[in-house]
C-alpha cells in the first residue's frame, strides 16, 4: 500500500502533466487558427484550378501533354504519404497509416508495384520498419511551416519521375481538415491529371482560347499539381494541430 509520500509524489506528477498538456493545447489552438485560415484561403483556388484543368484536359489530345498521358497498363505506382514530425496528436498519424496500408493491400493487383515517398519523421520511422519500397524520405520538411516553394520542389521531383516513366500513377495520402475534432483520411490521384468528359452544352467547341487550349493547358498543368500538393500539406498541418489540441484536452 502506498504511503503518504508516494501519494503526494503522484499528485505532484499529475499536476505537472496537466500543466504540460494545457500549455500544449494552448499552443496548438493558436497554430490551428493560423493553419485554418491558410487552408480556407487556399482551398477555393485549388478547387477552381482543378475544375479548369479538368475541363481543358477533356478537349485536347492527352498524348500531347506529359502530365496527362496514361499508360495502357499500370505496372508501377507511387504514393506520397504526408505525416507529422511530432507525436502526441491522437489518431492523426495512425489513422492515415492504416488507410495507406489498406490501399497498398487492396490495390496491389491493379497498380502492380507500389512504392511510397514519405513526408514527416513519423511516417519515415513507420515505413523504415516495414517491407514496403520507400522511394524518398522528407523528414522535417514541414517542421517550420508549409511554404509553396517546398511543395513546388516536391512536385518537380514527382513530375520528373512520372514523365520519365518510373511510375504510371502518382497518389497523395493526407489528412483532410474538417474541424478540430474531425479529420478525413484521403488518398487522391494527382498524376496523370484526370479529365472530365463534357457533353452537350458543356462542350468547349464554341469557345475560342487565346492562346490555344494546348498552350494554356501546358502552363496550367504544373501549377495545378503544385496547388494540389500544397493544399494537401496545408490540410495536413491544420489536421495535426486540431488532433493535438483535442488529444491534449
């Protein structure tokens, strides 16, 4: 049976832990507010450029644009997994990594050999202990915040691998921010860029493009992919802070 000294020590330990978790909650709340503002500003642009690119892509020859080109069979694919650099954020990393594992298992027959490229120390540590092929590691890429230059550099590497034929499909896996208590695990295809089929009044036959559709699409495609990865990174940061704030509470 514990004596009085042990009980007092335990009480002191619990109070110290409460102080730490309360401080971490307040810090996460402040960071969440800024992260939420950033993703709220970026999301409408990402959605709209996606709509424009999809519509344009439906009106051109896919073989004339490297980022639209699809292979007859998919033999190799890459999944970019965006995790956190720090822990103590509840199910943020675990939920996403389980979703990725399910994706790798269920789609291996369709996609052939699937490699992963990992952002964040938690993901790097996780896949370092697994038998999956790790094509790239980016620990601490977002530790000091997300910037568009980092997203662009990442996309340049992914696009080059796709264009050179190293991969037939490229996906991004991330936590989509909904609220401080709700995040959704998402895995989306980013390459090749998907087109929508337009019919009837939606067709682009009556439109005149200046410059022409191909030139316009060549300029927009890289920006579109950069924007999608940048949005995924912003979503991930907001989701991480929301999950940590909830966990510390």
